[in-house]
């Protein structure tokens, strides 16, 4: 038996014969096409979802969160799987949630200032959630964990400007598993992506 296996291995090595099954695309089991190479499996390039490419935009925040930064977005799915490292957001002093029945006179409280961290936007079927995990350049040992959810979806105007509104929503400051209700203000802000 051992001589038979050795002979088969030698035969395969000499003539390039393999005993493997034909490869198939892991995303389409009805396809006869070759599988994607392992390095590309699990890739989360937003442009791959709809076949579109990334385009340069200026991303800005207004009202209770202030920021401006250049980004690359897919115009078809601009905030789907959005993640940006080293994002800089400013939490201004003063009252937040102006015009909301639940306005917060304390505003951002002890979290006022400029923060640098990882910004993500996750979209579900009926909501969008912004998450921001950051440290302060002034106080490197101080951390900010921010999560804000809106029932709004992005809207695009005729000139390609994309907006995502967060009107009168509760900003969870700290981890959702250990919230600090006294530090959780009501806020209103808009994220605007303007094509360059």
C-alpha cells in the first residue's frame, strides 16, 4: 500500500497531476469560475459592493460636532462600512441639541475639546450609527467613547452632495455597557460629504 501511495505522489509530481476538486467562487456556488485568492477573501472595499469606484469628498460636520476632513467615498454607498483612523472631531462648548425638546444645557460637559481617533459609521436597514473612539492630544490618558444612532439615511442632492442628519438624538458617552447618563447629552448635527 505504501509503495502505491509513493508511486502516485511521484507520478503527480512528475506530470503536474492533482487530485483536487475544481475550484469555485465562494460567493457563487453555481459558478464554474475560479475562487478568489485567499488574500482578497474578507476584503471590505466599499466599491466592490456595487462595482463603483471611490471618489474624493470633503467631509464636514456641523452644529454639535465640528469637523472637516478629506475622504474617499463610494458615491453609491457612501457611508456603508465607513471607517476613518486619525479622524479629528471637536465637541464645542455650550448647550447642545438646540431646538430639541430635550436640549442639554450642560452640553458636552468635561468632554469639550478636540479629539483624535477612529470614526466609523454603521448602517442598518432603518438606522445609521456613528461611533468614535478617541484620545485627547491635551490629555493622552483621557479617552472618549461616543456612540450616536439616528433613524435617518443619507440623502443626495442634484449636485452630488450627500448629507446624513442626526436630529435630536441622544449621544452615548462611554461604553454602552457602562453608560454615564449624566454625561449623555441630546445633540443635533449633520454630516455633509461634498464632491471635490
